[in-house]
C-alpha cells in the first residue's frame, strides 16, 4: 500500500490508529530498462553509469539519488522526496534542491473514511524531481481517498509544516494536479493563503456538488425511461 515493495524496500509498519514511525530511505533512478527506482546503499553504491543523471532548473547536473521520507500525518500516509546526491545521512542534503517545494495532488472521486493508498506516480512526481523540487505528497490529498476539502486543506498545512521544520522554508510552493487535484488547488489557495504560491490545475472542472447530483440522477432517470 505504501509503494515500498516495488523498490525492494520493506513496507512501513502500521497500527490500527494509522500511526507509524517516520522512515527515511534512499533510492536511485536506474538507467536499466524501465528506469526503476532501486534502493541506494551509500556503503555499497552502484556504478555511476547505472544512475540516471538530471539537470535541475538551477543548472546543476547531478545523479538522481533521492531521499525518501515516509510516515503518517493527520492519519494519512505522507511522502517527502527530493534529490540527495551529496550525502545520504539523517541530515537532509540540500545541495541539489532548487529551494522550492511542489505539492503533488491527486484526483478521482470517493467518499470514505480510510487512510487511502499512495499513488507511486504522484508521490514520485518525476518532472518535479528532475528539476530539483522537493515533492510533497499525502494520501489525504487524493480526492479518491475522500472529498472533504476542509480535511485535505488541514492535511496540506501539516505536511508543509513538516517540510519547513525538518528541511527548510522554500522560496515558494507550487502545486500540480488534475481533476480533483485541480479543485484542491483552487480551494486550498482560497482558504489557506500562503500554503501554495502557484498552481498548475490540469483538466479541471467547476466543483463536485453541481457535478455529482446530475451523475447520481442519471441512473434513476435512465431506469425510469427504459422500464
């Protein structure tokens, strides 16, 4: 559920109350077929030619060795991922960071009271990582986990606070996401000034309330017309 097994890493342990100790791992993006993310052991590093290189928006060309912090905030699984080519220790390596944060929001629709499941693609938002952004993610920032945008906004505040307190204050924070991920940008930007400074809302739509009512009525009307 937390996308660790696919990288050869042990899954983070979980409890009935959704709490878990914070885990920091290091992975690298391989040049092998399919470009998998593989565990990175600084004591026995892979050959440099097997690690994909990237050039950040600051013009720094570095290997894609990544620091991956995972844990639970506000009962949802969160992730902070960023380039870490200089060192792989408990102290964050900010040498390749572009001094900017990126919220990776997810879309979809669901009404639920679960911790959700982490999206590997959104959690490891590749375009942002390559440019040197610190990518912030939470399963509570997926509208297919729940559609409570008050809860989502509170979760986003907590995740960003974790980043600022454990890493540094970013120069600015940009968000990206489509559908429900776009609506989150509008609502959180409106309700929580300073949380995000810019957004890239992809294939958006107006709101959930005016959309869902008609979708819910469709099946009833179709049955009435047919039967």
